[in-house]
C-alpha cells in the first residue's frame, strides 16, 4: 500500500512535469495543489491560533491565580476553551496531514530516477532538476557539498536554512508566544537542520514552498479575522444604547399664601 501511495504521488508529479517540463517546478505545483486541498483545515488552524492569542491574557491570569493547584488550573483552562469554542488539536492537524506526503515524497525522490526510467520519459529528463538552480533534486546538500564544494552547494544550503526556520517563523508572527515554547521550537529547528542536510533537495523544495504558502495564508487569514472583529465591535458600539444623563434642577419651594 505504501509503495502504491508513493507511485500515486509520482503519477501526479509526472502529470505536472508534462505541463511545465521541469521537475522542480512540478514539485512546486504539486505543493500548491496540496495546500489548496487542505486549506479548509489550515483555515481552522489559523482561526484557532488567532483565538489562542486573544485568550492568552486570560490564560496567564488563570496560571497565576491557580499556580499551586494544577487540577483547578486545568479545569479552568478547559472551561475557558469551551466558552471560546477553542480546540488546541486543530493547531497540529495540518502538520499531521503533511507528514505522510513528506515521508512518501522523501522515499520517492530517493528513487526518482528509477520511476522516471520506468515511465515513458527520455534520457534528457534526467537528472531531475529545478532549472539550473538545483541540478539534481535527488542529491542532498551534504552530497553536493562533498562532491562539488561549498559554492555549488549554496542553493542547497539555502534550502536547508529555510527548512530549519520553517517552524520558527509562525511563532515569531505570534506576539504572545511564550519563551519556553520558543526554546523548544528552536531546538527542533536545530534537529531539522540536521535532517535537512541529508534530505533530497526535492523534499526540501516541497517543504519550503509549503511553508511560504502557509505563512501567506496565515497573514491573509489574520487580516480577515481582525477585520471581522473590528466590524463586530463597530456593530456593538452602534447598537449599544446611549445613556443620557439629565441634570434635574432642584425644585423650588412654592411660596405659601398668607391668610
């Protein structure tokens, strides 16, 4: 089943290649297609992240108030999530959906020459490249660095740098990111730097393209949500009854009629 899944990805990739006649550009197009398909889910993720930012001050208050009572703190957090209709799992779902594609693409690109030779392509379609920028998408940055030197490996190294920073950028866009969360993500970025150094350039191209599209979608979604909140506040102000304070003059005592 896994081999069939990998072959299915190659079939889609091969179809895009037939349109653009460049394997790197075909990977970018298949990435765009995948991001469009999962956009309804990522949109919920962006909305969840936006709600998280709005809830952050209240969450900090709960943590400070119930610092010595973890159980009560968890109960209050759950109540806050329920009232705000916030689901923390939505923030991780798009990443889980991308991982099978990432792993299948990784192994498929490792054997991409075999897939190409088994199809109806000619010898000029090899090696799979991205114009003249990345001469061979099956090579890792480490492969190019060891065989051709630093200068030839610069485009591959840039891909690794973007791959490593792809998890940090969304957190930097979040004003309420906690220091501990930032430190954990920084450590994960170092791990990704090691993984990316030995990954095929085609996989790095897929992931970096997906990360750039994700940042663009996140910025657009945030602006839409902020505009929606601003409009809701304007409606609330317009419909709010205006209190008019009337200053009443003290009543003067009526003069008594003399008998």
